[in-house]
C-alpha cells in the first residue's frame, strides 16, 4: 500500500471516528474491525485509490450509521449515563470546593481587625483600639 493511500485511509477512519458518538472502547473496537476489513479489501483487490474504498464501504456517515444500526444501544446509553454522572459529580465537587474557599477567604477577612502600629512608647496599638 502506498503512502498516499495510507494517509487517505487514516483520514477516512478519522472522519468516521468523529461521527461515532459512543465510548472510546466501543469506537476503538469498531474502528479496528473497519481497519482490518479495509486492509483485507485493499490487499485482495489491489486497490490504489480511496474512492474505491469509499465505493465499497460507503462514506464515513454511512459507516457510522451502520455502526449504530448494529450496536447495542442499551450499552451505549449506559456508558454515556455513567460518564454524565461522573461529570456532574466532578462539577459538584468543584462547586463545593469553590464555596469553601470563598467562605474561608471571607472569614479570614472579617477576623482581621486591622493592622499593628507601633507607637512612640513602643506600645502595640491595633487599628481597632486606636479608633475607640
């Protein structure tokens, strides 16, 4: 297989992968099967042009549609729900952390009553005592 055809096949698989809306494990397995099928087809038929591959397998949209027609939709949905739940959990944790940091910052600001000033008699005077 020449380099131009290999590059075109990689581009074809990349476009197909972009259309597969599922978890990476399922997409990787499907793309590996597709790669094996393309390799076998190229070797058996002496293919030299990507157009022959597209004519045999179809456009990336057709290949992706075929994947969804044969895929286990429940499994895809379950994996997507798990990822969704993990993302929501991470967002909640970040929101709690941000709230805690805000509270700590505000509390530290409120508990600081001023600054320390040294008077002429070497007596420590705080800002809150000087204003009384």
